[in-house]
C-alpha cells in the first residue's frame, strides 16, 4: 500500500473528510480533530498497513505512522481541500490572568536580552552624570544615552512585531500602527494633546507604552479579520492595511489613550484622598500597584503630579512611596537568580538584577518576574509593605527624578529622620521580595525533583568529557530522572509500539545529541528530533507530551537536518517555562527496534542506555 492509498484508508476510517475539523501532525502521528467520534472505525484504522497504532487522547484522534508521517500527512491534506492543515486544536481556555501573564511573557521573551543590555547601560549612565564623571553635555555621554534609551522609547515597535505574531495579525500593519503612536514624539509641531468629539486626545504619551501597544495590536487583529471578510480579495493588498490602520489608529487615540489619561487622573485624585485619610493605606496601595501602573503606562499620568508638588510646595510623597515598587521587583529578580538553574533564564536574571540595581526594572519584570508570575506578585506585596512604612513615617522627596536607585536617594535628604525612614522602607521592600522569591523558587525546584527516598536513576551530568564518537553510544539527551518507557503517560510510547526506549523527567533545558551520527529529522513544531547513528540505530527524541501544540515556542536548535553530531554534543535548548501547561516527560525511542534480535535498555549505564544485538552477533 502506497502513501496515497494509506491516506484514503485513514480518512475513511475517521469518518470521511466531512468529519474532519482540523488536522496537524507531529514527529510520528497524524492528529485529527473530528466533528464526532461516532463515525470512527478504530479497528479498520489499526489494520491499515503502515499504521502502528490508533489512539484517542486529549480530544484528538491520533494515527501513529512513525517516521513517514509527513508523507502520509501530505497525501491526506490533498484530500481535504476545505480544511486548514496547519490549524492547531483549541486548548482549554486559560483564566484571564494566566493568559495575561503568558501573553506579556511571550511578547517580551524574544528581545529581553536587548532590553536588559540597554537597561544596564542606562543604569551605568545615571551615576556617571549625577557625579559629573561624564557630563550630559559630553558627546560620548549623549551617544551612550541614545543607545540606552532608544529601545525603551521605541519599545512599541518591538512589541508590535511579537504581539502581531501572538495575535496572528499582519506585523507590518502592526509596525505602522506602533510607529504612528511614537511619531508625535519626533515632531515638535504636533501638540501634546487636542480635542476631538469633546475628547482630549493625547499625542505624546506613547513612548515606551506597553499595554496600550499590546491592546492596539490586539484590536488590530480583530479589525483586520473583519476588513478581510467584507472586502473583495482583489483589493486586499492595499485596502486591508488602509482600513485596518485607520480604524485601529482612531480607536487607539480616541479610546485607549483617553481611557488611560482618565484612569491616571482618578488614581492621582484617589491617592491624595486616601493619603489624607490614612498615609499607611495609601502608601501600601500605591507602592504595591506602582509597577503594574508602569506596565500599563499610567505612571506617566502620576509622575507629573509629583513634579508639580515639588515645584509648588517643595516636597512630594508619591516618589518615595513609588520607589518601593522598584526595590520590590529588584529584590524579586535577585531572589529568582539565586535558585534558577544554569541556563538562559539565570543569565537574564543576572543582567536584569544589575539593571534593577540602577532602578531600571523593565528587564526584570518582563524577563523573569512576569514569566514566572509569582516573583512579580511577591515583589508587589513586598513593595506594599515598604510603601506602608513610607506612609507611616510620611517620608518625602525634596527633588524630582523619575528613576529610583541608591544614587538618586539624596532626593530624600530632609528634616528629621526622613532619609533613614525611606531607606528602611526601600530596604524592607528589597529584602522581603528577595527572601520571599528565593523561598518560592527553591520550593518550585523541589517539586520538580522526585524525593530522594523514592528509588530513581539520575542522569549523570553531561559535559565535554562525555562527548564521544563511539558509534554504539546512546546517552540521555536531557539531564533528569530516567524512567522505563512503560511509565510514560502516552500509550503510543508506553506500549512500545513505536519501539523500545526510555523516558526522562527533565531537570534542565540543555539538549544533547543522544548518539553519534546524523540529524535525520527536526519536526516542524521543533518538539521532536530524529537521528541515525553511525552504527544504524534510529533514535527519536520526543520532548514532552502534546507539545506539538506549542508550534515551536520554547524550542531552539543549534543544528539542522543533515548535520553530523557526536553523542553528548549540545544541540539546543528547551525553555521549560513555556511548557508549564504540558507534561514535559521526554521519550527516547529506538524506532528501528525490530531490526534487532535483542534490545536492552540499561538505565544504570550512562553512555550505553540502549544496547542492541543483531541475529548472529
């Protein structure tokens, strides 16, 4: 039976093309989402030559093919002209706050390194200018200032690209929309605000705006789809961008902007009313929420109030209270850094902590604290405690600076114990956040590790010393706990219908080549990779269960199909924080098991985990 005949038989077995809602494939199986399971003929599918197994899992009907799955998939797709072949089955809807955190993390992750680098540079410039080591008039200072500030001011452009990908909308329209939000900052002829339909329209409040930009691109995704539906296809090239840009842009400047300004004014008014009633309560609320206000961009509506206060009365209470938010997030990222395992996140935490030391918290928030959620919450709670202390002592700022760090603390120097009280508040915010996050992170890592009194085999540390050209070697592709393949929660693997092998509960995201040989396959979703060893063994590494749904998010490879590798060589990284909703148990399968007369899996032999014999050997 050839692939075309096999595809027809499979399609008939799942109830015909009319019963197919969507179809995807991973490294080994076709994944059908069907309108009804009543039409499925499981036994007939199981008997089709070339079908290894048929299973129903997670609301999907899965036909296990093996390494030829892509060829069969192509033939099935030809028979489904009305089906979107790349559609991913819908996952269970997340809670709104989980979706919010996941969206923020996904949008910032691709360029968080650049953001952290700019934050560190920006931080170094503060003491250099403050103590006149490198005056602001100096050309070198100005060059460095431009390099450090550009990414923050033009952040909407970065957000536009990744938000467009997240919301599945046109990235170039998104860039045009973000550019329109920033452009007024470059043209002195454009006023700060104007009136339209009785609404105050702000033009120059979107530099570095995060949430307004995300909301703008989110709105664009709906407008673009609607415009595409009502316009003839022949007009799409020009008029879809035309109407999408106009409609979404007007919504941004007339709804999102004024709404933000109104909320900021209400927050400012509410703060002063509450401060008169209870400085402790006002301080706790403002400090606890301040970094959230920074994310939304509402702090730009509050900071001018602080400046006006200092100009009119010589003092302000907003700045000292708000500074606790900075120290809270700074402490949280330091606490996370202490217990994060070596890898990309630990590097990001280190650079973000350095940036946070200088009062630049965006890298910490978007790179680590929001990504893991709890550090951001702990940092905010710690800031609320510090804010309550600032409120209790009614600390004040006597000069204005929008950045809070140890070098700008002189703005709190004033009568009585004002400076000491504010340092106490900032210190409490930092220490509570650091300790709280460190304890949480340590507990998180403990949960990921099986208790020591449970019998287990731990994968030896893979380092340069275990890189080997031995053609027979089979090593673990990940560090972690080794398990018999029968214990994996996937009947396709646990039944050994795909072949003998073993499973891993990973403890680290670095991926190593399991054999010396050639990379034969990298799945389109990047979650699985196949190898042919020099001695003929065919090994499939399948990272996590149902991770094909991630469409490549969290996986990065440093090798390509056709590359030669040595057992133990680093070949990529998995960001397991992107896989938190999935079982990360990884299967390592000898897919040509039946070519051998004897296959032995020995979990106590770190460089010979799978041993084979052919007849006559």
